């Protein structure tokens, strides 16, 4: 692939993503990009941050090109909670080859067994790609090239990473648009919530702001009501997830 083709593929992806109004269109844009650059299999994991309105036990996963029997096994065996690649990728800032995972973090017996199973199924190597979004709304891509796996150099891997990052951010935009209307806090409520996140007591907040502890308590309760939570920890997590705390 020539450098001009690399740039052209990224630009085509960018244009397709900018016009996408549904998650399925983002996924299709990535499938088209993968076909152009020789990626035969791709999966995408989307992680809402703790406290987000869509946070829950189920992780959204989109797949493309993987063998049907492997996808069925992955779901049936609940490998999503065993596969170590997303966990290790979340600690990285750039993609890495699956074969290098042993040098990036400790693996338990179940994780090592999973990797052995994947290799036995013919999934010997590919790229683990971390992606990052607003307020901790991050994700993970797994990309594989099939039997004729190319030895992509650092420049090509960086472009694949950029493509995945573009798609993830568009996913984030569309998902956030579909969520209920964002919570509105007053400037004072945001200020006090920020102190709550930092672990300050009502009395300490009152002293800092030169107001009474009762007044602080009133503001904290207003924050609880608007955020639909019942304790300080959950309020802090939701505030962070919604971008209400600097």
C-alpha cells in the first residue's frame, strides 16, 4: 500500500463517519476501511464510564469477519470476561501485537487458557488497539489479517490506530446524542460537586467557600436529586462520567 493510498483510505473513512447518523453506518464505514487496508476481521468493544447513564454489566461488542463458530464460542463461553487483550490494551497508549501480551502484564490461568484456545482456533496474531473518548468513555478494537498476515510497520499501525480512534469518537458522539438530556447543574452546584469528588466533607467545603455547612448540605442534596443518585460516591462518579466536574 502506498502512502497516498493510506491517506486516501483515512480521508474516505473520515467523510463516511462525518455523515453517519446511526451506529450501523459507523460500523459499515469501518468494514469498508478494513477491506481497503487488508484487515479481514475486526471487533469493537465500547465501554461507558462508571456512572454514565448507559453503564451496566453488558458490554457492547461489534464484530466483522470473524469465523462464525469462533463468535458463537466466544459468546457461549463468556470469553468477553476472560479475554485479557481488552484489559491489557486499556493500560496502553498504542496498539500492540497479540503475541506480545505476555510482556505487558500478568496473566492468570484462565487468561492463558483463553489465549491457547484462540491460537488453536487459528487466531494466532493480530493487533490490540486501545481507543479513548470523552470523560473516560473508552474502547478497544481487535484487528486480524487472516492467514496472509502482513507485517505492518509502525507507520501503517499508526494509521490503523487513527482510523479506529476516529470511528470510536463517532460512536461516542452518536451514543451520547441518544442518551437522555444531560443534567444541568448551576455553577455553585458544579463547584461543590467538584469538592465532593475530591473527598471533602460538607464542613470542609463550607470553610473553603465561606458558607454554612447547612447550605452546603442543601447544594449536595440538589446535586443528588438532579443526578438521580443517593450517595456521594455515586454522585461523584456520575458527575465525572457526564463531564460536570473539571
